[in-house]
């Protein structure tokens, strides 16, 4: 505006420069939007990949827990067999209680996994 008042630049030239500046700002804003969209789209893909990995890990942890329960049951069955072989009623009863507890835990775990 000062340049127009001092007659350093014509009004029409100033308007053309101003219009060019507006176009340049619009293009810059468009580039900012494009860059933001690229970043966001990559984040969505990364998030999907991470959620798949978490789901896989969750399933594997369930499998490990099931295997651990099965190993515990197997060990208690071996203790029962040893107690029967030794003909020790108190040890037989204790082993049977452990086996019953293991079976109940496995049953509850199965019900939770089905829900």
C-alpha cells in the first residue's frame, strides 16, 4: 500500500502481485493438507498392522496358558499313578483333589475363551 501511495508501483501491478500471493498461499495450504493426509494414511496402516500383531500375540498367550494347564494336569496324573503304585491312600486322595482342581480350571478357561 505504501508503494502504491508513493507511486513506486501501479495499482494494477499491486493487485496482480496480491492475487499471485493468494494463489501461492492456496497451493502451500494444499501441500500441507496432502502431507498431513500421507502421514495419517500411513498411521492407519501401521495401526492395523499393530492391532493384528496384538491379536496374534493374545492368541498365542492363550495357547501357552492352555499348554501350561495341560502340563499341570499331566504332572498330577503322574503323581496319582505313583501314589497308586505305592498304595498310599492319603497321597491318592491328594492327587485326585489336584486333578479335580485342574479339570475345573481347564473347564472355566474353555468357557471364558468361548465368550
